[in-house]
C-alpha cells in the first residue's frame, strides 16, 4: 500500500467512525491528513477524486456530511487561511463566489422562474476566463461538475410557457419573450459544447 492509499484509508476510517460530539476533532485530524497529501505533492484533483469515491458509497448521515465538509477544504470553499491548495487563479475564485451567491443562474431560475441576463453574462465571462487561464492546466472538479449540469438548466428553460409579470412590466410580449428564451437555450448549449470540447482536449 502506497502513501496516498494509506492516508486515504485513514481518512475513510475517521469518516466512518465520526460522531457528533467528536466532529470538530475528527475534522481536524482529517484536515491534517489532507494537508499531508498536499505537502507530499499530490494534486487537488487526485485528492478530490479519492474523496468523491468515498462519498459515493455513503448514504445520508453524519459520515456523508463529514466527507462533504472535508471536500470543501480540498476545493477551497472555506476561509482563506484554511485553504490548502492556493494556486487558483482569480477567475476561479470569482466562479466560487458566483456559485455560492443567490445570483447563480440555476438557483435564480429555480427561485424566480424567469431569465436572468446579468447572471448568464457573468457565468459566460467566468467560464471563458477560466478556459483561457487554465489552458495548460486541468480544470477544477467542481467547475466540471457545474458545467455538466448545463443541460439541466436548458431543460428548466424549455419548460417556460409564458412571460412572468415582471417580464411583462419590462415590456416583453409573449412571442418575443419565448423567442429570447429559445436563443438563450442555444447560447447555453454552445457554451456547454465549447467547454466540453476543451475538457476533452485535456485528456
């Protein structure tokens, strides 16, 4: 058993034995092991994929929550001082901020059942910036996971049948609004295809 597998197995053991009153102590132990992997030269993607495999066999419960919290440390969804891999470029940090905001496109559509052009423009800007900045580096797993959900956003939009009251107040009429939605679906599909093609070229 090599060092990587040994440490991952230690993390699995901690995860499966965690209880509520020792949660923070167990998290510190697992966090320190993750940092040990980082210091040994393992990449964020390698560690994330290993934890993702652990997560896949867990059901809802404390152990599942624990592994999810631990994965947040790996991808950097935590206080700056606790981030382990600090090589993310500005565009990726902005993407994480966007992802956790109320303006994130999928969340906004689910909550308001209407198109948010500002949110979509921000998403496009960030994705193109990330593709450029990470042209010679692997993409972050959370970014890939998000982009794989673009077809879900497209499906949600395809269910739109009429203008909302807000859209009517903005001057839309039914036919023009639905045509606009159709165009945005095409733009989303195009963004998805461009990203997935760039991802395929990294393999």
